């Protein structure tokens, strides 16, 4: 058995818990929209064609924001195609995912779905094939009350009240050669700055996200952020990060430590942004929107779809326990950096590398990754605490020596919650929690997500194989909890 210890002190504050940390992502990709959130013929479909079973799980997941409509899809998207009478909307070729887009769901339907789900919409703009004029038109359509051609068009389309979208992404992954309309950093930075300035002429209070690197392994990483922010620093609020991880070549140890790379990514981007701010002699600070993150098995072969199908099954990874534990480690890292990462979007919500899976016309179930997200969204409250931890370490091929324990805590008047991962593949970790600075507290609940088979999955036939269960290996003086190998753990103190 390994031994580890962490110290909790409410004075060690990182930042408030940011509700936008618990955002997700809905892209017109595969079955995320069609037979995902929207399926008019489904037994649970409501009057607008949205699946009530998916809405219910979205609320249970605790989603705060949803980024839409892409993703790579947005760089070829004409938003006008998705408004007005559905029967009159054109079908278009989607170059990003080699599919046919029917445009049955567009901005008005998406915002209506957001209202039902109780989430904040986050809109992405096409700066690939389009640009400034299209962005201003969409902003006017969405947010202006009435009295102009575009706002009156929205009213005529059934949305009398403005959509009131506050957060806008200025394009998507424009550093990627795969992106329709890919640009150099200077080209994109100027376009993003021009678009942001014009949008602020309409509404200075908007929150705008500039595209950062689509991965820390990109050859332009670092230089891209610096150049983009040299152009746009004064008119944007966020720079984005995107990162995906997978187990490669059976190297479970490195996979469970993948949050080490996310930590590096965040600190590097923050340092670059601060460097640009210092050079510009600006007192403003740029925050990070980590608006794509997840476990995604990108190395698995994915053949191009023939004949431009509608909503084909794409990127439907079926997650196992080890995926959920690595995923939990990424979530812990986002929380640990809440002073800088003030928004994030899990990519994606339904079917496409998602915590929620559906059958067309049939069942819905929670993937293993659903549970860490739902628990953190529900229980993380108050302030994020800087956890002082001591833990044995192990050697990884990708990241060198890494602690077995990865943890964070949040603290409010109602109590303190510890989120912890044991990265050991074969041995439990006895975690002692020093609670002296908290006064007279006890462990009131401890749950663990684990299994004897680290590659066990949830399915439609066995939807609860992997789920949080009570952890009975708890002591109280001092507080001590036994964390099984390869496990995600939530410990509540009150």
C-alpha cells in the first residue's frame, strides 16, 4: 500500500470556483445534434423535437455553458441557412466532416434547447470562409431587441426576445492546416482584432475568445499565441486552448498522467499572454478558455464517409474506467488553474467523444466519463484551494516522474470537498487529510469510481457497470481514505 498526505487550509485560495469550467460543446458533427439532442420521432421528443431523455441527463451532468456550432464545422458554416422555415432551409456539404448538413437545427433552435437545458449558449463565428460582416449580422440577429432588418427577422422566426449571447469565439483552430480557411497567425490575428472591434461597437460588454493553438504539439505553438495577441490583446478577453489525450501503445502509466501535459499547456499560454501584455504595457490580463478538452482516440482509423451522408456515426468512442480516471485528472487540473482558466468546454456532449450516448429511436446511457464531470459540477463550490500534498511518485515514459496522487479541493461555508485520483495501476493509496486548519470536521461522504477491470465500460445493456459507489475504507482521527488503484475519488468533509 502507498501512503500519501495532503493539507487543507481555507487561507490557501487559488480563485473562486468558475461555473463556466463545467461547459460542454455541441457541434454539427456525426450524431451530436441529429439523434443526439434532436430527434423529432423519438418516444421522448418534446414539441420542438428535442430528446427529453438527453435534456434530463444534460441537467444531471451539471452543464453550465455549451459552445456551438463548432468546431471545424463552423469554418464553412452559413448561419443564415439555419433560420426561418425548416422546410425552406438548404442542404449543404460540410467539408469538415464530409457530411451533408440539413440545417434542421440552427441558432434559434439551439438557443431554445439551451433555455430548456438551463445552460448558457456560447457562439462560435465563421472566420474561415467568412468574416467580419457575417459576424456582425449574426450578432445583430441574435442580440438586438428589434427594429432592424435582422432583429425583426429573428422576431418573425419566433424568437421575440433577444438571445442575449454574451460569449463569442472568434473562429476555430485557425492555426490548423485542416481548417477550412486556415490562416497564418498574423492574418488571423488581424481578422480577429477587426471583428472584435466591430462587435464591441455594437456591445462593449461582450466576452470574446481568440483562437490559440489547437494543441501544444503544434509547430507554431507559443509563437501563434504571441502573434495573435500582439494584434488583438486590447479587444479580446480570452485565448483558447484545445487538448485531447489517449492511451497509446498500452502505456497506461503515461495516460493516467496526461494532465501533466495540460498543466504545461496552461502555464505556457498564460506566460505567453502575460509577456505580450507586458510588452504592450497593458494592465489587462487575458484569461484562458479551454474550450475543447477530452479523452479522444484520434489514432484509431476513421475512414471518410462515402456519398456525403447525413449525421453518420463519427468519433463515437466508448469510454472505459481508465479513460474516466484520466478524464478526472484533467478536470482536477482545470480546477487547480481556476485563477487563469475561467471557462472550459468538454468536447462533446452527446455521442461524439461524449459523456452521453444514445441509440437512434432508443435508449440513452451515461458513459464512464459522465460521473467525474457530474460530481465535480455538483460539489465544487466556493473557492478552489491550493492543496499541499506529499505523495510517492512513479516513472512515466512521456512525462518522467509523476506523483501517484493528483488532487484538488474546494471550500465553502457548507463544507470542503476533495477530488482525488490514484494513478497507481496496481496498489491502493492510503490518503491522510490534514484538516486542522478547518476546525472540527469529519468525512461525511466518500465515493469511488473504480473496477477490477480498468477497461470495463458502460453500455446500453449494462449502463451502471462503472459508477461512483460508497467507499467504506474511511477513518476519522486523523481523516484517512483508502483510494483503490486506478480510481477517481470524491471526499466530502463537514
